C-alpha cells in the first residue's frame, strides 16, 4: 500500500512540515485573516492570491481551475 507522502520530494516534505506547524499556532490562527485583508489592500487581490497560491495553497488544493483538478485526479488514478 502506498503512503500519503511517498511521492513527495524532500523539499516538499520539509515545506509541509513547516506549514503544518505554522497553521497549528494560535498566532497564525488569530492573525492570518486580518493579515490577508491588509495584503489585499496594500498589494492587491491578484498579487496576494498569487503569493498564497505559489507558497502554501498547492499543499491543500489541486489548483485554481477544474482542469487542474481533473489532471490531478487522472494522475492519482494512474
């Protein structure tokens, strides 16, 4: 049976470890949404979403489109 993390690179495993630790902290939980709102006002929605999508979102979602989801499902089924 294949494990959940078997196909992850060492870099991705380290990234997941630190992101999961960060998301478990009370400071992150309390201040992440206000920080995102400030970033939306200062950097704009597109740049903020780009930064989120290219840093941590890929760990939790397939992507921004249905096409990326279908591609990931096909790869998973192989």
